[in-house]
C-alpha cells in the first residue's frame, strides 16, 4: 500500500444527527445502532447526539453548529435521504458541501442492492466535506445505518478525517 493510503488520525470524534419528525430518542433504533458501532470502534468516540425535525432550516443550523464545534471531526446523519417531499437532508447537505464524496453513495447503494434489491435506487445517501468536517448522510432504517456505519464509514473514517484536515 502506498504511504498516501497509510495515513489517518489516531482519534476521531463523531456527532450523530437523527432527522425525523416521528422519532424520539427513546424510539431511535437507527441512532442507537450508530452509537453501538461507534462505541465498539477503537479510536472513535461519539461527541454529540441530536434529534432534528425534517426541516431544512433546522438541519442547516444543526450541521453548521456541529461543523463549527472543534470537538467534532465527522458527522453522521440518519434519515431524510429518500424522495418524498419532506426528505430534505441531502438537499441541505449537498448545498453545504465544499467537496463531495460520490464514491460513498455509489458504494452504499451497490452494497444495499445485496440486501434490499433495486429498492436501493430510492436512497440519495451521500457524503462530503464541510469546512474540514466529513459528513455522511445515511437513510433512516436500522439495517441501512448498520451497513453504512460498520462496513463503510468506520473502516475509512480516520483516513478521510486526515485527508479533510490537512
């Protein structure tokens, strides 16, 4: 492996944002799955956990506040990635991205097809960088966040944070 691929940071702090008008912290199984995956990963900690309505202004404000927090290296959102009128997470995030990571969404959908078939085309899951903070937007289902977090985000997070902050 080239030295370019060897480098990452030793510690990563992740903020979690659940975007939903129907969930509470008590009923947020997808958020709980992300917390469990992060907690089980050496060198990765959860610095913040928030629940936000499916509202563009609320999502934009929350992302802005977390990006401005020096204790947050990456943000993982869950919810609002579909195609219904209230699914605005992707629209807000992509407007803020300075750098897009299209490979994340492509790989997520490719892997999702193995589990849910062609229904995977209905997700707009994506990732990008906002002011040196890596942001991942996952669907709201527990299976989707488990796949995205455990199999894609966590194996790459230290490398991506290192690249975004150099």
